[in-house]
C-alpha cells in the first residue's frame, strides 16, 4: 500500500520532467491519482507510463496553448493543442461552469486533446457550484458494434454528477462497453480470464480471453450481445463519439488515436479531425428550480433507493458513486495498492528521469 500523497508527488515529478509547467503537473497528478483513490485502478498511476510514451511519440504536447476557438453565450469549442486531457478537460469544464453561471447552462466541445483520466473528476467540479456536471469522452477503436467484426468505437464513458443536500452526491461514471479496456489490462496482469460478454475473438465469436483484443478481437458494447441489449450500448457509444468527435472537430470512429499503452494499436495514418475529443457540460440547478428544493428531493430520492429491499446475498442497495466513495475513504487511510507490474513500470520511469522511487515507502 502506497500513500496517495507519495504517489501523487512522484507522478507530479514525472510530468515536470516531461516539460509540463508546475501548475499543469500538479493538476495532472491530482487527476490521475484521484482514479486510484476511487478504486479505478485502470485509469490511475498505471497509466503514467502511457503519457510518457505519448510524449515520446510527439502525440502529446506537455506545454500546450489551450484556447477557445469558437463560442456563444452558452457554448464553446476548445482546442487542447495536443495537451494532457488531464489538464485540458478541467479547463473546458471551468468554461462550462462560467457559462452556466451566466446563462443557466454551459456546453463545451473539445478537440486536439488526449486521454483525460476518469470522467468523474471533471464532472464533480460542477458540484462545488450547485450545478450538475456532465462529461464524456471517446477513445481509440477497441469496440465492435453489434454484428460487427471490425473495431469502430472506443469505450466512450459517460459521467453525470448531481448535487444533493445532506446525502452524498449521485455520481454515475460508466463506460458504454460491458467493461473498460483497463479492466482487461488488470486481468492480463493477473493472468485471469474475462467474464462472459466482455470480448469477442478475431472471428467475432464470444471469448473469455483477456488478450482477445490484442489478438485481433474486440471489446463488446454494454449488454454483450444482441439478445442482452448490446445494440443499446452500441448506440450510447455512438452518441458519445458524435458529440466528442464530429461535433468538436476531433477525429471520430475508427480514426480516434489510441492511447499509448495499447501497443498493439497504431495511430491511423488517415485523420478526419484533430486529436481526441471530449464533451462537457454544467447545468445550474436554479436555472430549473430552487436549488434547495431540488437538493431536498435528491436527498429523499437517495434515501428511498437505499431503503429498497436487497436481494439475497447483498447487504444493501447502492446508489451510483457509493462504491467509489467507500474505497476512497478506505484508501485515504490505509493507502493505495499497486500491482507488481505497475511498480516495475514506475521504477523504469524513476531510472529514466532520475527521480527516486522508494518501493518501501508504503503505508
């Protein structure tokens, strides 16, 4: 178990070595480690090496000039200048919040960005202002649409953060696939098979091989197959891709650049836009109704759902965001577990950048 402060400090130093300004390095490290704290280990420090590789490949600009290239009172398009999505997205979210503060809602499409960590970090920024935050991003093609052998979409997550009163906020953060690719990476490191409905092989047949995607197969949309509603997961992933790519001017569909840890994927030579895209929004509660009344109703909603009778074998009914909150509380106290393979990757970065990584610095 490693202290989150220690991992965050190490991560910040790596980003500084890449050439990030200190403000960006601090923010990027905070966003990245927030994933580990919330139990989303697939998107935390395990991804650090990937950002280094993106920089080596000249696909990531560590010191970007992020700017608005088009806007209206309630909307904007942001050019991330190939920057860290970990930094570009909070910039875009702040614009959305500012616009919502003035006119009720704010919507920002982002192009020319990169992987942005966990969507929840960015969506939750709106909570501080009594606003609903909505965040989505597309990603490199790992997902076969229903009835397809070809990989056309990314895992394309959607996150909604909704404020409440005395109860904790409602945080929905999910991929539009049955499982995120990072979950496969974890199974690969542990030499485990996948559950049914996660992947198909290169011939489009159901598989339980955690390496199926590397070997020409694909992730499956949420639902797994047509009989279990994969067409709905496909439609959700397509919606995210259109808002993040087609609407922003980023690449889209099979042309979205892959993240650097996906070594079996090459960035397409054909581009239909600029970089990776995101879409973020903020909605001021009192643009619809009195904020206090809304939050009281949200408290009642949350309490009512938590009071539902659980099925046998389960202690209680959860609301979205509960598992992550419980894990964060525990890890703030006891530390963050890091797999041996990830530790090895951090030691390699330590040697390369001459940054001390103390494997004994544990909780």
